[in-house]
C-alpha cells in the first residue's frame, strides 16, 4: 500500500486490506504471552490475511494474523481468551504516544515506559520510530504491518493478562484517533478491568501540534480536529461536523485527509469549507511531520482540492485550515489570539 | 491572586491585574539584552505595576515591568525598540512547550532547546517547572509573575534582537492558547522577521492530552477545544462556538473554565452544553494535570455547574465533556472510536 499511517492515526483505512501477519522480532523466542506469533515467520509477512479483517464474531475464537501464525510452544492462551482463562497475575498495560516520529519528539515518560516494558506492541512503522536502544532492551517486539489494529491491541492485552508488562505504541497521542479507547474496550470485552492491568496512558505530542509548530502559530485560538476517514464514522456525520466547525471561527486540523479508497471525502471537505470561508483563507499542509519525508506547503483554501492529487496529501498528512483572521507572514501561518484588540505593540 | 495559569494557557486573565515586576535571576549580571530588568530588584516584585497593563500605546515608549525596573548598565535598547535599533546580529528565538508540568512530560527537543538557549523567558510558574540542571545552565532567566505576557514576549524578542539565543517557555504547547502567535505578531510590529531570528516552535503535550490520558480515552474521536476566557475573545463568540460544538458529536476540551472575575462564563457554558447534551453525559475534570496538586474528578454534565464553586475548577483546570457515546467504566472515561460497529471483540 502506498499510504502510511499518519501521526496520531491508527491507520483507519487499514482494516479491510489484506496485509501480512505479524513478525515477532524480540530477543526471546519463548514468549509467555497469549497467542504469540512465530518469531521466525517473516516469510509469511506479505501473504497472510490481515488479522483485523479476518477476525471472527466470537471473541474466543478469533484468528488474527498473529495467532494464526503462532507456533510458539510456550503459549497456553489463545487470542480472544477472556481474562479468567489466564492463570498468571496480569502485568501492566501502557498506551504510549511517541509524538511526531523522531526520537527527540518523545517525552522522557514515554521513553521510560518503553524501557520498562517487557513487550512492545505496535504497527511496524511506529515500532521503527523507536530508538534502537529502547527496542533492544525489550524482551519482545510484536509488530504488524498496516492492518489489524484490533487484533494487535487484543494481542497486547492477552500478553498483559498472561503476566507481561506491555507497552502498546502509536505516533502522536494515544487519545487522538488512536488506540487508548480500543484498549479499554477490548479489556472490558474480555471481562478484565483497567485497574487489573494498571492501565496507563502516556500522552504524546499530537500531529496537529507538530504540524502547527512547523507552520508557525496557526492554532493559538479555539480549534477543531476532524478526521476525514469514514471507516469508523459515517460520512454524513463528518460533513455535518465540518459545516459546524467552518461556520464558526474555529481553526481546523484535518486528519486522514486522503486515501486512494476515498478521495471523494477530501473533495467534499474542500467544498464544505469553501461554502463558509473565503477562497484565500490560509491553509497549511504538513506531510510526514518530523519524519525524513517531511514536506510543508502553505496555500489557500481555493487551491486545496487540486492538491488532493499531489503526493503531499496522503494519510501521513495533517492539514491546518485557518480562520477568518489567520494570515501568512514571512512564510509562517499566524492566527491572532486577540492581543491586538487590547494592546499596542 | 489565587488563580494560577493553566497548562497551555498564558494566563488570559492576568493582563489587567497589578502584579509585581520581573526578577532577573540569571547568573550573569551584565546582560546584553534590550530592556533588561535589575537582577537585584527582587524587592520590587510585589509592588510595581504589571508591565502588560501599563503598556502604553507607543511601541517605542512602553514601560513594562521589566524595563521600568531596569538598572542594568549594559543595555542600550529599550523595550519597544524596533529591529533596526539593535546593532548586534540577532540571536535565535525558540518558543518551547514544556508539556504538562513535570520534567518527565517534556520532550528531548524541548530540553535541548532550553539547554542551548542563553536566556530563558517565561511566567514564573512555568520557569519553576523547568529542571534545575537546565535553568542553571542558562546565562539568564527572566521571569515575571502572573501578568504581562505581552511585555514578557517583547522582552524575549528584544533580547533576541540584541544578539542572544532566547527560549520563551510555556506549559503545554506553544500553539494552544499560548505565545507562539504573539511572538510572531510582536516580531512583525518591530519590523523584524521570523527568518531574521530563525524563529522555531518546539511543540509540547497540550493540557487536553495530559488530562485525556489521566482520564482514560475520552478524546479518541473528533474534538473541539474552547477557552472560556473572554479577555481576548468576546463572550457571544465563545457561546456561539459552544453551541456549534455541543450540537455535533464532538468531545469538548474546555480551557480556562473559571476565574473569580468571570464565573458567569462557566455557568453560561454549562447551560449551553445542557441544552444539547444529556444531563448524564460524562464529564472529566482534571486540576493541575501532572503537577503536585493534581486532582481528578469524574462527574456528569448536570453536576458540572455546581462544581464551579469547588476548588477543583480554576484556571489550572481542563474539563473534558464527552459526546453522546462516551461512557465511564472502571473509573475511566471512554469515547468509542467506532470499532465496535465493525468488529466483534
């Protein structure tokens, strides 16, 4: 797939695609975890069916990429097991936000949490963002390519219930279009509790903030964040939110603006924004903020739709739409906070 | 004043109060900066007039707390000077977000930026959040108590134009109700440019994310952040934004919910939210996230207004209002992302 997952996103569009199964790259080959994958099963990566899309309707019989690839002898529990099927005392589960995607953007708390975790679980791209000295200190890494956030999260929980201290990671913040909520929902479905696994969320710098910083100061007043992915939210609802936000003087951070499967959403979004805001409203586009392929473009709202066909707009892009007072000065996007109404400077 | 400034806020309500002037606590007493304060003038702290409120209408003759307390012999430029009045080559200006308020919540990039800065400028409470090993490495600290964000920011810029590498700090993120924009606006008013001072914003974890993490996963879907301070934004505009957000299924992060000077805004906000959302809508209140006086309370929307009289709600508090799907489970606030509509788990 050409699309990557955005900071803060957990690959909204991933879940219906066929992706490879998980690869277990950890240093320990005798994992004490529920439904572990085969540490040596890399060959399976590009051919097996995505765990998420093949997940069956019964929580106790799901066959995610991870568990279907499992050959580990030490595993008693299946993915999909309920909490009372695990005999060990549960470990700790921490959802860690990595921030923008370079090690300097991580907080100390995030680093410590990852260093203390026995298992680190995440989407392959996110795991690759973690500094080697951290991943090398983990007993096990469990990563899956762009699919299966449900099975991956369940895997993290099963490993925790089996007695391991587990960190589940994502870029950005675990609360922004990310896995903190799914982890709690799956814990509940397994008859476990957040307290049982001492569940903790370690916040990270969200993509909107990383992109805002790169652009200057576009977000210093009231702001809305909206995802254009209709994988989990119906498009009419997204459209209604866009109308509401654009009518008021919110600045707007748009996540997941484009994928090959739903280019219409982006066009519709541009249309709605133009119905309420001037064509020359400043718009900042940041692709891959903080990563090697970072690209920044300042444009105007009237030009935005055409840029949907440009490589700068994909799932790793966050778009910041100014309000009626936002202006561009010296290549920076500035939304006045209102000081100029009170002070002379 | 009993109110402190919130993470991500730059003390919206501070600017009309009379506060002490600045104190210069740096190790160097011969500062090369525009309009430096007296390093030894601590006695003046609680009696002089706030720089911001006394700021005159002429940029070149303002008498902020800092400059009015100045006795430094090495200073040629006044606060209010334009860029071409400075003879030195400008230094670098970095707006640094400290995150929630404990050192572990800072990013490495923020720490490096502060360690590299010659001068660190900020509101006293924020400067106090910085680890000693960082503040001790700076040539100068310039902090002012709860007032004067305009004069403080101007001071930072003058010090930069005078040739120093300066970091201006705030908790949370510099783009969230904070000083990144004001810094650019003042740079422009002085005839300087962002490029001239190599202006950079170092993002931090915003208060909404710190509070969201503390509460569980309340913000994993589309979210609005709204400040209730009408110091810089007229209250009718804030009310209109609240209506728009509450009508749609946004989760809402409320910043600056309450101050003694404007308790009516909080009441009005609760009234608007209740006009659109059920009385039992979950609400999470986090006071002083990540600080020593942190307090967390889960409640319902119908109880919120009465809590305005409780100490938990003040300017250091962020309030997270759930959408119609948000629920509380095992003392965690969860907003479903929508996975349950696609997957069985």
